[in-house]
């Protein structure tokens, strides 16, 4: 019996999602290790602008990048699917993907309160 092979476009989407998971997880683990090695157990609240400032501990900045990658991976996955569905002219699926992106964007914008 032949196993179903996903088309190349869907494999790209899977790689985007898996890559985001692996890279985000590795950065979080690296941040924890850096914190343990340096003996710095502080966990200050950071904003994206703090990533470039030396005032925040390095381990916290590395962890924040990992969290940011985790947070943006689903949206990037939806964008990749949107491109696949645009190429295939699947208008219904594109409408759903656009709706999901609007909801994710609204959550990010409204979640800053």
C-alpha cells in the first residue's frame, strides 16, 4: 500500500511550523542555560525595544526572541498556507486564512493593554 505523499507546498508549510518550534525551543533552552551559567536568575519584564539594549540581561533577551518566534510561528504558518491556497485559487480556504490572520492581528494589537 502506498503512503500518501503531501505536495511540496504543504511540506514547506510543515517545515515553517516545525522550524519555528525547534528554533524557538532552542532559544528558550539557550536562555535558561545562559541564566544558569551566569548565575543571573532575574526575569525582568521586557518589551521588544529592550532586545537591542544592553540594560536587559542577555539570557532574558535570548528567551524573549524564543518566545517571539513561538508567538509568530502560527501566523507565519497561516501566511504560508495563504500563499499555497492563492496559488491553487482556493478562495474559500483563503477567506478562512485571512480571517484567522485578522483575529491573530487583533489579539496582538488589543493584547497590549
